[in-house]
């Protein structure tokens, strides 16, 4: 009876374990948990169907191991990623922010209260779309597009013989 109780205790002790990634491959990780090593086990991704999301885990990232088998064979486990740790803390702890920090200075912060999305893309942005439509003003480091249209619509050209040309007859701001 005592041996059975000990086997049951060991089996249940390995159902859920805290560990950290020591090897990260395309679709599997190896995870160290205590003195044990679970090798080449699948890791959880946000979605993997018609819509899919992929992020390879980082070495040293903390995770939960869910042992789908029985006993102490952790190679039947699945790794659930995304636990903040001292090595990889939460990028924000503000209750009104949803933030993704991609590292290298790239991050996206959405403020749930104001509806404002702030993005930092140090490598730039490339978009492939047959059409891009904006329903608000576009502003760069100098001025808005509306201000540029106003300058164009009212400008003239001084001529070398002392007279000016007329402002354009077709306004840039007309649709």
C-alpha cells in the first residue's frame, strides 16, 4: 500500500511542472525542470489552425510542462510558454495597456482607455496592399498632408520678368 501511494505521489508530482527552455527548435523544445530534462516536446502556440501564430520560444524562457503521459516520463509533456520571469519580465504591468515587445526596440502598445496604438518599428515598415486608405490626417515630422495641400493650392511662381503666375486652377485638396 505504501509503495502504491509513493508511485501515485510521484506520478501526480509530474503532471504539472515549472521549467525553462534549454533547446528551442522549429516545433519542439527541450525543457529543464529540477533534475529532469524533457526533450523534443511540442510547445503551445496561440493558434495553429486556419489562422496561425508562431513564435519560437527563447532559451531560458520559463514554461509549464503538462505531462500527458503518466509517471516520470516527461517526454510525453507539452510546454506552455509565456510565463514572465526575472530573466524575461512582463513588458508592461499597466492595466490599461496591451503591449507586445519584440525586442531590438520594436514594440506595439495599445491603450485600452484611449484607443491609441503606439508603434516603434526601428527597421521600418513594408506594406503590400493594392490600396491604402486612411480616414484621418497623416502627419510627418514637418507638417500634415492637409498643410501641404494648402501650400500647393495657394502657391504662385515669381517670374524673372517681374510678374507672378497664378495659383493652380485645380486644387490639390479637391476630390
